[in-house]
C-alpha cells in the first residue's frame, strides 16, 4: 500500500531500541573454580616432584648403606678367619715353647732328683711323671722321716717353687718289712737368667802362686 505525505515534512526516523547489556556475573564463579583447580594441580605437581625427589635420594642412601653393610660383613668374615688362623698359630707357638721348656734342663733336673734321692737314706722312687712345669713322684721309704727329709731337700735345691705331699701311707702288701708309700708333686721353678758381666768390669784377682819351699 502506497502512503503519500501531504504535509511536506520529512518523516522522522524511527529510533532504534536500546540493546540489552550482557550479564557476566554468572561466569565469575566458574572462572574462580577453574583458577583454583589449576592452582591445586600445580601445588600437587610440586609436592609430587618434591616427594619423588626425596624418595629417590632415600633410595640412593639405602643402596649405599646396603653396599656398605655388605662390605662390612665381608670384612667381618675376613677378621674372623684371621682370628682363627691367629689362634691356631698361637697354639702352635705355645706348644713349641712348652716343648722347649720341657726339654731345657731336663737332664739336669733328672740328675738333681737322682742325687737328692741318693742322699736320702731309706728312700727310693718308683715313678716320676712330668707335665709342663709340674713334676709328680711316687716312691717308697722305710720311714716317714725319710719322706720329710726328701721334701726338705727338694725345697732347698732351688729347682722347685712348691713341693706338696699328696699321700703317705704304710704299705700293707709287704708285712715283713715296714715300708711307706708316698706321692709328691712339685712345681718346677723357671730357670734364672744368667747375668752377664759388664765389659768394663775388672776381672777378679787370681790367687798368686807361691813358690814351693825346698826341703
């Protein structure tokens, strides 16, 4: 339909309606939630990295301690083996020293005992056994006084530190003659070291020879 403007005036243009403003208030909570999620993920990632690093360091320390423990166990086994070898060698050394002590002065000891017995009247030995520094003697005598004299002679000889009588009784097997059996133990004294004379010590004077008188 055609409209004609009879007034001759320009027709005012119709004004546009104002546009509606967009409400962004509803999107703010979602932004904060997203930001919190991102911050939380970053924090968890940092904690995970820190814990993983500490765990790796602890595992490294544990491996080093385990290796050190293995080395210490091997060292302990070696020390124990050395201690066993040392004990065996020490036992051998003690045996050799004991044999040397038993051999040293053996003949001299026998001679001394034999001379002591020969100087004691009415006494004789039937058995003598030596174990280390201990000497056991079994014998018979015609009287108890003879046994006492023999013990006194052994103590005065200087070869023994301790002389003890274990048993002394009358022999019931031989009733025709009164005899006594005895058992004596003595501890052999260690040999006295020989004192060497100093090199600058004066020599003892020798007795001057006097000329024989002519008859």
